[in-house]
């Protein structure tokens, strides 16, 4: 297995388990962007921040496995969305703290863990989530593995929305106003092609 940096106690999860419907039902993480697959950009930025990487994927597992990290599929059937990826991550992670990121944000911050960890240090905080301005980015978060039973109950009751799940948890929003474009993602092939032509 491909080892990550020795940032203690954090498992990093790349969420690549969706169907990519708005992108024409392609596997978003495997799409090319500036000469590399999107997932490769994410690995490069995530790897120094964590001591373990897991890739949540429900198709093309053999392609993702080539990167040397453990590939985990959803335990909840029928492509239940990002929370299903959270659920699999919390079930499989080796560490108590789990950092989640999507596969389609190649400019994601390289200091997510550094900023999230102090915010989560308070004993009463369950989840630290990224925010720019008034916009919250719920798939970019650091959460405790001990939330697995709470999430399992929510999913078993048919819940699928991230913000609705953590509505009754203690959540702290961490500002990334100095990096407003770091959370840009691609939902369509047209967006991907347009970004390809822009400078960093």
C-alpha cells in the first residue's frame, strides 16, 4: 500500500462514489484535467495532510486501486450520495479522525487538516466543516469516527442530506475566505473543458 505522510490520527477519504449524472454518467474522478486524472490532483494535495488515504468508489475500483490505496465501496446500496461515502469511511478508517474531500475539486486547500484539527479539538465539537463567505462546503469536513452509529441511524431512516444529518450535531464552520476558489468543482464536461483553458 502507498504510505502517506505521518500526520497522526487522521484518515483521508476521497469521495468518488457518485454516478456523475450531470457529467454524462462518467466516473468524475477518472476524468482528465490538465494532463492528469482529477483524483490524482486530490491525492497530491491530500496525502501530506493525513496518515491514511481511502478512496470511496462504486465503479472502476481496479483503476482507483492502481494508486496503491484501499478502495472502499458504499455499504448502503443504490448510490445513496456522499453520506453513503461518509458511512463507508467511518466504517473502514483506521483513525479516530476522518477528513473527507470530493474527487472533483483539484484546487482543494493543502491545509484542511491543519485548520480543521484545532477547531475540532473542543470536546463538544463533532464536525468541522469548510466555509467561504456565506457558503458552507459540507463534503469538506473533519469528523469523528465515533459518529458512525448516529450516521447509520440517519441513513437507515432514509436520510440522505448532509446538512440535515448534522443539524442536531455540534458543528463548527471553519473559514477559508482567503481561498475562495479552492473549493471549485466540476459538475459537467463543459465546466471541465472551460477550466482546462484557464490559468491556475
